[in-house]
């Protein structure tokens, strides 16, 4: 047995064990992209670097996946030096990574809803899946489907070709379909946290915040001066035009929101301390663990009278965390912005819920984490054509707004499927399983640090059910190793050398012919989205191929 | 005009990522492929040899042939495709009738290889993005280094090498080549007299560089003359003399009397030199001879020619060049016929190996080498004895000794010269190594760019087998089986694990060590990989005793080191000096110092893995540790001298472009890291640098160096780090839009001053018509058309063309003799 230390912890392993395996024994998680149990060690990605000090005092960085342990070796894994090296490897890989993790529409959408995922579900007519995706980020989709000015569609890459995908209408159709069901979608909430939150103001911000706080396991009481929740959505002078947003739709949607288990107290107006019949911030602080103020626009004097710090546009809060200077008191939506879009209110509600959740669970409010994404930016016409070639070639059509009913007919479902099929799927098909993205996020890698000339976006083997995107390939060698180990007649190989090396099929045969029955396995080992199923399906994990 | 200069051809475009395309289905005759398979075998290890043979038959790799190989052998389609696309030697498209290889070595780079490339492309009218002229006559391809550094810049057209080129001479060499290939008579081999009966020996250096300077024609003429005149002399081809700055060299060594050395001999001088030594025996011939001499004397031509070329080894420059040297690895350089086995045996050849195999135990061989202090000459300086000891201790019935002849550093050609000139010496070194470690097999790995070296080593092995020294049909003296593997154009194969992959017929990708090759190398067996020079030193050490070797050098670095001295120095060449000699002594005494009117700035030591040592540190001794302390490394021994006309940022970029292009592409830090470093350097050289670029560059360099898995990546940042350390102010000047040396094309401008006399020479010679023809008026350069080829500056007789950078004048055309500045001004019609 060989004894060594990793991050100061001593461990004993048999000779020939790699540092990676020794670290795993200690529960130290070393990131790897090119390592996979059961396949030969590739030592190509260099994300698993560790610093070792050997007996002779020499210090160096080595890839832990392929370096055997030595007696009395001292290994550093979780130090700043090592993290910096891993970050550099990741940043270099990202500098040559042609793809968007998240689609541009997702960035354009103020609530950052996973639009491409929703569209894939709609295209395959899985509305039940689509509503789950929608409600991850939007508490009021039927409402937004009617009142939103659709910033997402302005971000759509297809917009510059033959019109953006009708994202907003499609979302509305799914939401309407859901609300028409007897058993509309009610998500399961996390286990009760034992903490109580007061949300004051039941407009779009308050409803959203209450919904997501409840989903995170907190007990929520929603207060409003009106008897019915809805706030400005019921105000004909604001967003409550019944011709656009029928009260029937609004009522059903609010019912679905409250169904997660939110207590609503109507007729409770926020008042300065000691005003009878109202609720005061101070007293709420006494009764609840956190208070979120999301009542509408007020003037400065009113805010001060209510005992809240005010700024130029409303209640003064810290950007991102929504917290005021009063401990445990938060404000969001029009309370801090004056007048904002309904979708902005929904986004604020969700983000404030996240910040309050952190405050309740970790003692400190944290801002909603900006999702990590590599972004290509502008695409050339040929590149757009490349994406276009995989989507439905149908013109954009407006989908009928079912103003007075939530019912849908088959024709509408079919039309929705076609419209959703127009999506170019700019987002990455491997998003959930991408280890490059996971570690880039963990090490705070900046995709733009070493930005060079961008390679052209290409999709290869489009006729196959497996796609190869050379721009996303990090040349780790795992897929090549899978086909090599299986001694496939054709298989995959590296083509070229150096910076331009990529994976290819010999003699220009098809990927289907090259991979045979190993397609699923090759997609499964790919640490990025370079090899993916054309339909975005996630490969089943294979027993011998666990990530290292 | 920018980074794309010279890169349009293979530098980083289409050709680097060969798409294995299917050729039009016109059927080709595949019967030669069967022959090739019969000759080279059908196993995976034969992959590279098979591909090379197919390429030499078809001039590229037709896909039908590759598919056929797959169907007939055990080589998988994946391996064949992977290998064919890894090595730059392989071509996937049909080529022109003739191949022009443009050397991109360091010496060629600093002497304007890019301009030669531009001139070729322009002259042959090669369309952008392509490499073959529209008529399909010539295909132009850059190569890493042809190893003729002292003749820079150099191109090779098929087998002919042309040196010391200028953009202006490009059309001439093409015409010359076509003329020669059309008369194409290959001379017969003349043998007239036995060496024993000869009264004199005429030695002609026939190394690759000498041949490039025309020594082959000199040799042929001398042979013809001896035959015609029945002269009792032997014309002998000898290996490299090392004095590359004087080539072609002819040495006449009479049995009695003083040897005479003639330098820079032109074919038209040969007769004169010959006649001054050998008088015809036949009375009629003698009469004719005297008549000719008398006529010549009247004209006075021939005598003068002879005097002009004769140099004496006692002449001060020759003394200086040879005096500091101590020759072990290149002992007898310029005296012996590389392939004459008898001569090698006469000079104690195979004595050391015989003693080692008969009288010494492997253990004592290793001990002797250990006492000599020999360290690997390939660059890293690992103690040879330690390597041998580990391999000797490894238990295996099969072990290998490999001679690493994949000398790929631009600016280094000592291994080529040793293999070409002393093949028997290296074979003997390998026999000794084989005894020490118990090896059963010995493999030469030689890069394909060295055809002469491959040819001579193969021939030397054949002759040894014939003589029963090596294992042949009749059994040999030594139980070691020799073979030769050729590289296929991948610098990284100089790295030992990549070399092993290549010998096994795979892509030359290094792997992580341990396990080290001495434990698990070729085919998983213990393998010692030694550099050519290391092996060439071994027989001498065992013949003359370890003490004599260890007496040379410094405490840490024993013996001698061979260097290829090139660049901006008076006398370039191949030299062997004792360790401990200072860079100053090499550059000033042996090399003769700076070119006239120039000041030395730095010397680039160790090629792309090494660094630039500034002139202020020229007292650094040649010693592994001392050189490493400067940030450079000993490396394989390239010394490229740089002067004030060289831009250090450009030099750093040049080396990085080389390593980046040669990266195998396996590990992230090297594959992407070197590319991003190059992006930054490109930016800086093009005047688009950002304020934080130097910090980013430095940090990235350190990361690439610390994290890459093989020597190529670990050392690739050295040229950048050393120039940043010693010449940071040049980087900063570039950030401000100025190239102090006037080298970076995007930062310099050509301008014609009022001194212009309107002679139109510049306008006539400008290859891109950037100077309108305006007789008797001041000319002007159109900056946006100008390619900075420097032709106008060379053409201007009036000192009126200047190069500016950042508003500062860098260089100015010379005023032609007989045309003083004042006269020029007076002659100008503008005054």
C-alpha cells in the first residue's frame, strides 16, 4: 500500500492507483472531462490537474486521471493555484467552443424561461411536460401569454429569416390547455421549512413570489388591500383590460397559483404603524420570518410613512437581493420600479423568492444566479441555414387567442406543434449533461478571456439521428476510444492535427455506419454537446461508463 | 500584410485539416499497392511506410488506394485515416508536376522566407487559398526546416536545393530548374584509380547544404577532369566540413606536400583549380595543357580565379573557425567518405563496440558512461547512464534501442549532418547502447525531410550486413537487429513517447509519463531512446577513455556539444565545441561576429523550446544549468544569431507559430493555449495589441508551461517568456504602434523622400505595381498596395527609399557607389 496526502488528508491505496481514484476514496471531487471508468485514460482535457510535491521536493502540475500515486506524495486539489490552472484549461476550451448553452430567446426573456425545451415538448405534443417547463419560471403563463410584449421573440434567431417563432402564443396555448384540465398542474413543494413569509400585494410580483416561496417549502401568507388577488391585473386602467385578459382566465390562473398552498388574506391594506384595520411592516416582521413588499407604485412620502426606506423610484433595495436596510424586509416589482412590465414583475417575484429562500435557509440573501452560458452572438447567413436545415420549414402563423375560453381543439394542438417545430434549437442539446458547462460554472470560468477568431458553426451528419458539432468538440478522445475498444469496422478517428484536429468518420461514410450500435454509448460519453441526439433526447446512462 | 501572410499556404488553413475526400471515381491502377504491401508488410506498424510508398507512387493518397489497403491488411480504416491526416508529409489531393518546398526554418525566417513565399506565389500566379499553379506544374508547400540554415533562405524543388535567395531571384531559379530537368542527364559514376595508387585525394563536401550550393556539379566536373586527364587522384565525396559559410569546398590533399582548401568554388573555377595541381602525363596532353595555360595567362582569368578561392587553414578566420573547436561527434569531418566502411575500420571503427561486446559487462559499460558524465544531447540533458541503467534493470527478452533522428527544430541540422557524414559511428554507438541495456533490436527513426540521411544510413547498414558485422543473411558479429523507420513530417515525434507511437505506425501523440519508455516503450517493451549526437559520442568515449571526455567541459556538463551556428553572423556552420565555452567565444571568435554595420542583439538558443539570450549575457557558458538559468535551454543545438534588424516580438511569434502548428492537439493547454498565445502575438505584431495583453500573455505562457503533458507544450512558451523578460520594451513599442526593428509589416511603411532622382528603378521592380512610374519626378509608394517586400529599397540607387515605423525612420536605401547624396540631389530633375 502507498500512503500519500491529498489536501492534507492522509490516504492509503494500492500501488498503481491514480491520484484521481485516491482522491475519490477521500470524497474529494476532482473534475474531469476526458476520463471515464472502463475506458483508457486520455489525459487530454487537463481539467483534472492537481499540484504534487514529490519526495525530492519537486512541485509540478499533473493530470490526476493518469498519474499514479507515489509514496509520500503531497497532493493539492482544492487550492487557489490548482483552481486557477483548472480555470485556465476550461477557459481555453470555452474560447474555442462554438455554441450557445442557452438560446438567445432565453436571455431576452426577463424570466429566462427555458423556451427551447418548452417548444420541443409542444412539438412532440407533450403539453403536460411543456407546462412543467413553463411553470419552472413563470407562475402566470396564461396571463403573460396575453399581456406580454414578447421580448423573447425579438431575441429569436429565426426572426431575421422568416419571422420569429410564436413563443408567446405557444406558451399561452399550453397554459390555457392546462387550466382547462380538471387536474391542472400543481407542482410538488419542497418539504416544509418551518419558516413563514408575508407577501404584501397580490399583483403579478406578489403572486409569483408567493408561488416560488411556497414551492421552496416556506409557509406563505399573501396580503392584499382588495378582496380578490390580482392587483393591477384587475385594474382596467393598468394591465387589466378584460378584452385582452378575460377575468375568467385570470381567476383560473390565480386559483392554480394559490393551489400550491398559499394563504390569501384579502382586504388587508399596508398601513403605517397603529392604523386600525391595516397591516404594518413592523407587526408583520414580528409575526413572520421575512416580509416582501410588492404593492404598486406609491409616492415617496407614503413609503416613508409606511416605515420603508425610499429611493428615487420607490422602496430602496439592494440590487439582486431585493433586501431593504431593515433586516428581513424585502421589496420587489413596482414597489421598487415605479411602473414596469407585468413580465418584469413576474421575474422580480421569482428572483426575490430565491433571495428570500437563501436568506431563510442560509442566513443571507443571495441574488438569482445568472445562468452560465457560452454565447455565439451574431450568426452568419450560412450558419443560420445550418440550424434552419434541422427545423420545420413552415411559415409563422398567428395562433388564435382563445379569449373567452380555455378549451383547445385538435386543430389548435396540431398548429401549435408545427409552430413549435419552427424553433432552430439554438440552445445546446446536451445542456443537462454538459460537464464542460458544469465545471465552467463551478470554477467561475470566463468564456471570453481568451476569445479568438470564432470557428464557423457547423452541424455534421445531419442525415443521422446523432449529430456531430465540431465546434463543440473538445477532442477529449472518449468517443474514439469507445469505437476503438469495440473494434468497430469503421469507427471514429481523429482527423488532422493540432488546433484543427476534430473527430471524423473514415472515408466520408455516415455516422450511423461508423457507430453502429454504439451511438448511444458515444453520445453518453461525450462531455459536451459535440455528439448529441438530433431530437435532443438525453442518453440513458450506461453502467460501465460512469463519469470519473 | 498581416498574419495571413505566408499562411495561405498550409500555415493553418485547408491543408492542416485534411478532409479525407473521395476523389472522382476515375479508377486508378491499384496493382502497385499490392507490391507495396508485399514489400512493407500488412501489420499496423507498417502504416506509415505503406502510406509513404503509396504517396511516392501516386504523388498523393488516393482514397481508393487507402480503402484497398484496409481491405487487404489488418490496418483499420480509423487508424489509416488518423495517421494519414496527422503527418504533414501526406497529401490528399493531386499535386503539380514538381514540388517546391519553402523552408520556414529560423535562419530562413530572419532572412526573409516569407518574402520568397510571396514571390513564388506571385510569380507562379497561384490563386489565393491554393498551393498549385493553374498549369499544374508546381505545388508550393512550406516546410518546417530543410536544415540548410547557413544558406538561408532556401527552397527545394524536387531534389534540387536553391539557397541565398531573394524575391528578385525567384524567377531565375525556376527557369534554372526547368532547364536542368529538361536536359536531365544523370552523370555516370566515374572510377578511375584505386585509392592506394592515388597521388592525391580531392575531397568535395557533399552534405545537403554543400549540394544546395552546387557542390554536386563541382564534384562531377572534377571526376570528369580526372578521367579525361588520367590524373592519379581520387575524387572523394566527404561528409560535412562544417564550414557552411564557405561552401562548396574542395580540398586537394597530395600524398606529399601541403593540402589546399578552396572555398566557394564555382563550376567555372574547377578547371583552373584542377590544372594548378595536376599536370597531364601524356606528352600531347601536356603540350595542350601548357598551351592552354599560356592562353589563360594571356587572358589572366583562370589564375585569378584560383587565387581568389584558395584559403589556407592557417588563415586567421579559418583558424578562428576551427581553432576553438574540439571534434568528437564530428571527428574527421570533411576527411572521410561517409559510406567507406574500410576507411571507418581503418580509423578504429567498431573497436569500441567490439571491446564492449567481448570484454565488458553491461554493468561496466554503464559505469564508464556514468564516469564520462555524458548527458543526452537531444535537449533535456538527462544523464545517459541513468537511462541505460533503468532499461538494463528492466526484465524483458526483447528490448529496443532507438536512435532519435527526428531533428525538427528549425535552425538545427547537426543530427542530419552526423547521420549523413558518420552513419557507421552512430551504428557503433547503438551497438554499445544495445550491449549496455541488453537490447535485441535497434531502430533508426529519421525524419523524412532528410532523404540523404535515410539513404546513407540504409546503405551503411547494408554494407555492415554484407561484411558480417551486423546480422544479415549469413549471421553477424552482433546479435542486434537493425531497422529504419522514417518520420512523416511531425516535429512532435522528436518527443520520445510520440516517436514510439510513430514507430508503431500510429499518430504521433505523446502520452503521459510514467510509465517511461525505459520501462515500457516500443510495443510495451523496455526501450532506450537516444539522440543521434549522444550515440555518436559514445564510441569515442569508450575508445579514448572516460577521463579524456570528462576532462572537457564544466562540472555539470561534460564533453563537447555540436551547434548549428546560423543567422546574422559572418561565418555560419556546424561546429563542435567543448562545454563551458561562452556564447561570446562562439559568436565572436568562431562566427566572426556581427555582419558589417550591424550590432548583435541576442542569440536564439535551443530552437522553439529554447529562448533568446540577450547580448548582455553572452558570457554565459555552454552548460545545461547555466543556459537554463537564462530562460533558454541547451536544446538540440541550434544557435541563431540575431542583430538590430531583427524584431524580438516577431521572433517570439515565429517560434510560437511553429510549435502551435506542430502541436499534436492532444492536451488543452498546448492545443488551445499556444493558439491563444499566438493570437495575442499576432495582435501585437499587427498593432492591435491591448494594454493588458502582456500580462495575459505572460500568465497564459506560465500555465501552458506548467500544465502541458509533453516537452513540446512545456517548452513552447520559452521563446515568449525570454523575450518578454529581456526585450519587454520592444513589446511595449508594438503596443504603441511601432516596430523598432522595422520588421512587422503591419507597423512599417515605405516612403520615398525628396532625394528621389526619378530614375524609375523602384517602379520597374515593384512586383505589385505599388509605385507608379513617373520618370524624372519624385516617386510615391501606395501604402495600401505595398506588400513590404523591400524590393524598391534594394533597387533605389539614390538612398531615397526609407522604411518608417511609428513616424520614425528605421532604414534607408544605400546610395549607389559613384552617386553621392549631393550628386543624386543635383541630378534630380525636381531641383
